């Protein structure tokens, strides 16, 4: 695997949006910002592999091409016969602001929809994003509050939305098959999907004990953890928010290639095997009883997701993935909530909230909790 020498704590401590995010004011190139942030050489020609292949220089050429070759045609019908005009900067900003650490997501979604003019692109996006929001929980989503939260991936994602003229998913996003060269760069350096502050908070709160003086924090099993960015950010979030420290266990078979590694304690193992056989150390998994199961962008190929969900014996499942039937995460022909409702009816979908979606994608965080026995 081709990885850079990388200190994640130092990276986060030295991160600056004004330094590493390209803007019209600083005239910086995306490729140069990535090279400087990750201390890559000026002639770095690493091949980033995802659905296609790219390099930093090829990606920069694609960015410079703007709308050339339909690279910004995100809003079209299934047959690509009707392509909408790209969104305005204000429409893009309205979408990305939903995921700022300080907002209350439910209130922000209401404002996003209420302030959209009828028959506009924003109105279609707002109606779609709002319609997919479901919350049966009490006090799980953070309230509006000024917060200090450093999340380089979120900052770079917001830049990509501005650069690629992306203002969020709408119903026809399910038919979008293309992506952009920026995405493989994000995949290799950070992971497959952006953790918003709200999503990290929800997962951390699910692990916190109801009675801190009598109960321990529940471990979070990050199965299929990749390069560990979500694990790393969860551990930091708990410190930032003044919560009890989290025990996040990253587990991955390490077959995928990443340029950087955010945590050094990844358990190299298949997820199902970990749940069923892992018994090393000071505690055993026991099928995940007493643990929160976290699946970030679980693969849809093979049967990884089904095997892990059926092997899990705990009461809380969190999935970060697509909320379309595009076969990109979870399952080939259906969404994870549809599969859970049919196959594991003992779980109830208690929360579904939007995640920062890369151009042409529609991402969400799903929380499933085991139903309490009657009587």
C-alpha cells in the first residue's frame, strides 16, 4: 500500500481552513493544498483508485475544466434529457450550511425548506432532503450552539460543493452514475463519506451511559473502519464535547488501499469473524452485546453487510451510507432501512438524518434500535 508518513494529531492541530481550502481570495489550487496539507512532494504522481483512477494533476485539470464534458451536470432526469441549470452560489451555501457544527439540524432543515422559492432547484432539493429526515428520538441530535470543531474533511467537502456547483441531492440523484475526480482523493485521504458534527454527536451520545456513576461507556465497534477517520473523529469529538471518553474499536480486513492511516490500533479482521470469535484482550465482544455497531459505507458487493447485521447481538446499529437503491453501499438493489424492516424486524428505525453528500450522491445516517420486549 502506498501511504504517506502521517501524524493525525499533528495534522489536526496544524489544520487551517484559510490555509488549506482554495478560495477566490487566495487563488490556491486544490492539488497544491492537498500536497501541502499531507506533506506530499511537488511531483507526487500517486494513482488514486476508486471506480476510476486519477492523480492530483489529472484531478486539478478536471477542476480547471469546470463544466466541460458535463462534469457539473448533477441535476437531470433518468434519461439525461432534461438538465437543470447549475445552482447559484447562494443555493450551494444554503445546503452546506446545514452541516455546520453550530446548527440544530431539525431547525436548519425547516429553514432550508421554508426559505426556498417555489419551483426552484433549491425547492426540489429541500423537499427531498427534508422528506428523508426521520427522528423518533428525544435529545439525541445536538441543539444549536456555538462550537469549536475542526473537521478537515467537512471543510474540503464544502469547498468541493462550491467548486462543482452542487447544492444537495434531489429525487433524480438516484439516477446519477457519474462522479468527479475529486472524490477518489477524498476517499484515500479521509474515507468514503463525510462525518458531520451532528452525526458524530449522535453516535457518541448512543455510547454514553444513562447513569454515568453506575454504568460504563458502551464500546463502539467500527466494523469496516477503512483508514479510521470516523474512529479518529469520534474520539476527538468526545473530548471536544466534554463527554466521557469513547472506546471506539476500529476493525477492518485492510484489503482496500489508503494513502494515510488515521488510527494505529485497527484490528485486522473480517467484521463477522470479529463479532463471533474475537476474545482477546481485557474484554470479549460476545456478538456485540452491550456495544454500538457502526458501519460506515458498508460494501454492497458480496454479503458483508448482511453477515455482520445477522451476527450482531446488541441493540444499536448505526449505518452511514447511501439512501438510494444505487447498490453503492449496504445492498445491491435496496436501501439498508428497507432490508432491516424486512429481514430484522426486531429493530426499529429511530433516526435517519442527512449526511454531507458528495456531488451526485445522497448520503444519510441511519440509527436502528432493538425493540423492547412487550410486557
